[in-house]
């Protein structure tokens, strides 16, 4: 009796036998770059001569790397703010305590409740 091999499925993804360029591009448009990369890597293994697939693999690897670097930069800036109280680039900028000018800010700006009341009672010029 012949042994049957079931296609493997990625976590919440499509089975490999359904991997197509269209599925890869769909993952890209949905922002799931890692899934798209897996699809295109699979297709590249199947057809290493196809330059378009090879180019897409390189492009996706670059985009994923850029996103990871951006996340690391945001984490680093967050760490700086928490530990040093600044973003690092404004070292000479004088700081103002938010509590010092609280009275001024409240008197100059409308309250959020006023804003929403205005929205709820708004009438277009056409209906006036």
C-alpha cells in the first residue's frame, strides 16, 4: 500500500500545496509579510530559475528587516524616555512641568465635553 503524505499547514496559514504567487501577494496586501515570505520561499525552492520570485523573496526579506529595525528604534526611544526623560536629541531643550501651566491650559482650551456637545448639536448650513 502506498504511503500518503499530507501537505503541511503553517500556523493558521494555507497548506503548502496551495502556495501560489497570488496567495503570497494577498498576504503582502494584508500586511502579513512573514507569511508572504514563506510562500515565496517555498515557490523559489520549487522553481529556483524564476527571477521574479527570487526578487520578491529578497524584497520581502528587506521589508521585514526594515520593520524589525524600526521596532528596535522605537523600543530604544521608549527606553530613553522612561529612563532619561528625553528622546536623546533634545538634551539642551528646557523642560516644562505639565503641572506648572495646568491652569493656563485649561482656561485657553475647550474641554472635551464641549467639543462633543458641539458635534452633537451641529447642523449643516444647508438645513439652516
